[in-house]
């Protein structure tokens, strides 16, 4: 279904999921590299699709609208993550220059519920999940499964002991500054990966 370039890029991106090493600088650096590569490929794919849409406007009219809305909401979530990471300052996280619960307090209240910023993050994830369903007009399982696994905040999640937990407790299971920073980057990579998956399906029809 995907062309060779799509498969190659997805191999690079998804390969980052193989090692959730929350203790080394190399893990952080590799993850940022995967995100950068994804951004570059998405930019190229968007330009290529826009060229096709201009050449055959009637054929790609509806698809163009769907891609535009998906990218708008994906970029909105991505921007929020990037800005939050800048606010925290990832260098201070890496070199352990923050209070132990600094990042946790940005997203979680003392009782474990979401703060104002945490709720903003949830709204943006929910918006991306909703659009992921609407743009999947062919009901492709790889798109549906990915969005269900990574963006469904009201899904059922469990810890290692079988206790039901929230989406955010599952996403941020390591609530140290470094753990949350890495989880935010993995969420960012999830967003990019879904965009690439969608482009791969669109360009195969």
C-alpha cells in the first residue's frame, strides 16, 4: 500500500519506539532526530500533494480539505508540545537543574487531576482523535488502530498490575521531569507518524 519512501521513513520513525530508555541523553537526541526527519518528510509530502491537487483540482478537492484539516489540528497539537518543552527548557531537565516535580506540576494537580495546561493538552489530543476518524473515509485498520492506541483519551488503559488508569497516567507513567519530557516527545512523534501514515494511504488511492 505504501511506496518505498513511505515504508523507509516509517521504519525510521517507528523504530524509535523500540527503546523507551528514559535514562540517557542519547535516547533524547535520537528521538529529536526522528521528529526532525518526520517534519522534513511531511513538508515534502505536503508540497507534492499540493502540486497534484493544483494539477487535478476536482479529483483531489475533498482529499485536500481533509488533509488540510488534519494537518491544522496535528500542527496545533505539535506546537503546544514544542512550546511546553521550551517553557520547561529541556536542557534543564537533562542536566537535572529543576525541582523533582517541576514538569508534573505543569500538567497535573496534587490530586492527580489535570491542570489548566493539562486540560489544554487533552482538548488538542481529542480534536486530533476526532479528525482522525473523520478523515479515515476508507475505514483503514492501520489508521484506526493507531489513533485508537495513541489519541483516544477516554479509552481503557491498565497498569502492570491490571488496575485501570487514565490515558494521561498511561502516557506519563514515568512522572519524573525526564520521563514527562520524553513522553511528550513520544506523543509528538505519534502525531508525526499518523500524518505520515495518512499521506501513505492517500497517495496509494
